[in-house]
C-alpha cells in the first residue's frame, strides 16, 4: 500500500506514520527526518539545508526529489510506504508521479487540526526548528504551497480526511480505518 500523509506542521503526521507503518509492515519515509539526520551528521547535504530548515523554509525541490528518489528505490519500500512531508510543492507532486508511474498512491490522508492546537503541540516538542517565528513561517508556506495539493489529490479521488485531535491511539485507529485496514 502506497500512502501519503499530508497536513499542517505539527498535525501529528510523523507520529502516526511511524505507528501505522509498523502496523502495516511498510516503512515510514519522512523527508524532514532525513534532512535532520543529514544536519546532525554534518554531511554535505546537511550543510546545504541547515540554514533553510532553521528559518522554516522549504529545501529546493531538486535536492528534496533526488533524496526521496533514492530512498524509494530501497528494497524495503517495494511493498509500499508511508510518505510524510513529501510532496509539499507542485513540482514535487509531478516528480512523485513520474517516480511511481503506474504504481501510484493508493490513499492520501489529510490530518485536520486547528491552528491553536498545532502551535501548542509544536512549542512543547522542543525541536530546533520549533521557535515561534519558524512555526509561523512554516504555516504560511504550508498554506501557500502545500494546502493547494490537497485539492489536487481530492480531484484524483484519493483523499481521506482524519480528525487529528485526540489521543495518539485513537487517531491511529481513525487512520487505519480511513485507509481500509
Ligand atoms: P513539519 O511537519 O513539522 O514541518 P518536517 O519534519 O516534515 O516537519 O519538516 C521539517 C523541515 O524539513 C521543513 O520545515 C523543511 O525545511 C524541510 N522539508 C521537509 N520535507 C520537505 C519537502 N518535501 N520539501 C522541502 N522541504 C522539506
């Protein structure tokens, strides 16, 4: 099963992708997490993206797409995967379409959480890019660049919406139900 989790920053996609991935036996692929690993490891890629991430901007599409393409080619992703945080822009949607070809996405899960709850969650998790200013910038960019993609996947008939407010276990049940598992 090829799944995509989409929603505003702090909506709980990462937490749920890890849990649902384990349940379904497919890897959780988070571009944000991959970038954080590169930054922590001080790789060339990490050095290129560090400042962008600290400001809450999007990493350029060519860098992001190349990294994701390599990850999808790994054998553990052959039976399926959960994408978390990719695609975030139209060019990334087109790149993903090309990468998956006939073997497209089965479902796109939209996490709905209202803004106040999101800010509270993010301020309490203590990640390096979770300062108030960065959070505000990430929201703005999400609304401008990523929210329109939700409509695109809706038009394709792939979209299911999950209420992201509630306990972790409760939300996992909702997601599993939404993807038909
Ligand atoms: P969140 O969902 O809280 O925004 P992520 O871990 O998904 O956190 O992403 C953290 C940061 O990594 C983003 O703010 C951005 O700088 C970078 N990033 C992650 N995925 C992408 C992507 N698909 N395109 C561009 N930048 C990305």
